[in-house]
């Protein structure tokens, strides 16, 4: 009986101390993310309309609209932005990626660029992928479908910043 009770207590303790690998932030923190000086909230309001996106970032190097107007793709130097209409009435930001230091990214009031050290983000949780790659994840919950992923190399230098909304 004592062994069963001990095993049960150990199981609950293991579940309770599960390593959290996501830096949980509020919905407001997500909406206040900035690419350069543009908040994610303001960018969402464009619904992928080319003229409205261009008002924030200028003319893209390339702009594509896919079949049935289901994807709107904006390609800038070091910055990609994708809107989708899948399963939704209005286009929403499906993803963006910053891959050079030509653009800034701000979260929780901290501004970073590709090429800077992750230490600038302060005390953050590090996530390790199945392949061993490490990154920093921000989301509104541990298992949410909307998240920010900050990739970094062995010297802790930021190599890419991505946002995904898979909801």
C-alpha cells in the first residue's frame, strides 16, 4: 500500500514540476509586439491589404496573391509577411519572419535584432527541439497555436525571429 501511495505521489510531483519551455506572455504583450515601429495590432488591422501594409513598410520587393486569394505574401529584404484567409472570413497574419538586422523586433518593451545576443532578452526559458536546436518561445499559453520563436546559434546570437498563428 505504501509503495502504491509513494508511486502515486511521485507521479503527481513529476507532472507538477514538468519543465515549462514557453515564456508565457499576455495577449496585450502579443498585440504590442513591434516590427520596427509598427505594432502587431496595427498590422493585423490591415487584413493584408497591399496599400495598408505598404503604408507601414513601403513597397515590398515581391508581392504574391495565391489561388483564390487565400494567401497574401509580402517579401522585403530580411522580412517576410504572410496573410491567410484559411478557415476565416478576413485575412489574418499567418506568419512573419525577420532574418536580418535590417528590422527591429520589440516584445515586452525590449527591442532586439537578428545578430544580437539573447542576453538582451533577460531571464528567459530556453526550448530544445527534438533535433537539439534551441530557441526562445513566447506565447499566451504553454500549448497555444500562436507563438513567437527566436532562433539562436551556439554563441547565443539571434539568427531568426518568427511569428506563427496556426489557429
